[in-house]
């Protein structure tokens, strides 16, 4: 009977581990690798992309536009083709997109917009993109903010509703950052969530993923960074009842005017767009195991076997002599 109970304990632990290993999230990444539910409707590693003009890339027909404010003061380029930035290696291959502000007095925005989503997806959008901020990247005043990207934007005239992921630097000397997730509906700006002391990845590539379910009243917004689900918002307005056109901004440089330093730079690589909720296994960053040289699987199997052996030993001790 005792052997049977020990075997049951081991089997139960093993069966429990399988689903747990698929869902355990982490602040620094998920240990899971999900399979995409669908193929992307658009994917590029930018290896064959060139500049079409100062505001557009040849991205295989997808409608893109880099929005600057005012005249000059911002630029885009194909890293590895138009420029080679010392110390910068693209996330994949030899090409990625470079974006910068050079004069904030002329432009405080440089937005990588994918337009015409109404022709690309239905009411669900899932985007995966890799971004790179320089190691020395930071803000210069605590009341400044930086917009990292807008998950969805409605077309003109009002551009609402839309959502935005804002970065603040709450302590300039310690490089302490916070994330604010906001939505704007009509004239109402609502903070959907805040993450204080956010370990902003700098000096390395990081993966931003987001999901938008577009609905006038029951919309859903989710944001992951490096596989960790940071925001999971339901029942928000994400769709205008009168405007069908919408676009997304997977990468953005946009500052409050109080920050007058320049240049600001941001690199973009490996963009994927899906028409439904999906998490790409190719872009998930595995959670590093706590013991170097061992995988999560080997550690968990070891724990299960150890507990099973313990249960067997205890069962033997309790057997009548
Ligand atoms: Ca690339």
C-alpha cells in the first residue's frame, strides 16, 4: 500500500509539473514556449528591407509610415545598409531599423506606424517586435515621460480611442524606471496599470508583444515584455463606433518637451503581426534556470524523483516488521 501511495505521489507531481511548466510566468520572462495558434499575417527580419523615402520603408507592400513632427529633427535608416553604428548588432542577420531624434526643438516624435490594419486583420491584433535601447539610455527629468509604443490608434480626425505604454524615470541618479499603461477614450485619459521599479532592458535587445481585441465596450489589451505578461486589461473601449480604420505603433520615440537632450535612438528588428491572440515560440525568452548548467526540466524532474524516493523511504519505515 505504501509503495502504491508513493507511486501515486510521484505520478501526481509529474502530471502537475507538465501544466505548471506551460504557464509559470516570471518578471524576467516566461519559462514556457507556446506554439503560435496561427501563422503571422506579416513577418519581416528586415534583411531585405530598404528605405523607400525619408518616411517609408520597402516592407513588401505593408503600409508603413514614420511620423515626424515639424521639419527635420528626426530620421530613420536601415542599420547595416545605410549606416553601421559602432557597438550595435542587429537582433537577426545584418539589418534592422534605426530611428532617432536629432533636434527635439524640431521634432519630439518619431513613430513607426503600420497603417491599414482594417485590411490586414479583423478585430484581433497580436504584434511581436524586438527593440534595442542604448545602455546609456535614460530620461533627464523625473516629470518627463517617454512613449515606447502605441498598441492601437484610431485614424483621424480624433485618433481615439488609443492606448500607450509610457516610461518614467522616477530616480534619475539610480536609473529607476516605471511603466504606465494608458488608454484614451474621447477626452478621458485613464491609467490602466502602473509597474514601479521596472527593470528596463537597456544595452540589449528585448521583446515587446501585445494583443488588442477591438470592441466598442468590451475590448482587451495585453502587453508582454520578454515573455512576461505585464498588463492584462479587459472591458475597455478599444474601438470607435464610427471609424473603421486603425493602425499600430510597434516602436516609438516620443518625449515630453521638458526633456531637451538629443539625440535619442531606438532600433527595431523582427516584426511579426498576427490576426489573433498568439505568442510566438520563436520570440519567447526562456527564464534562466537558477542553477547554472541545469535546465528547469532537469531540476524539476530531480525534485519529483527526490520527493518520490522520500515517500518510498517513509513508506518502508512505516511497514510492520
Ligand atoms: Ca534583422
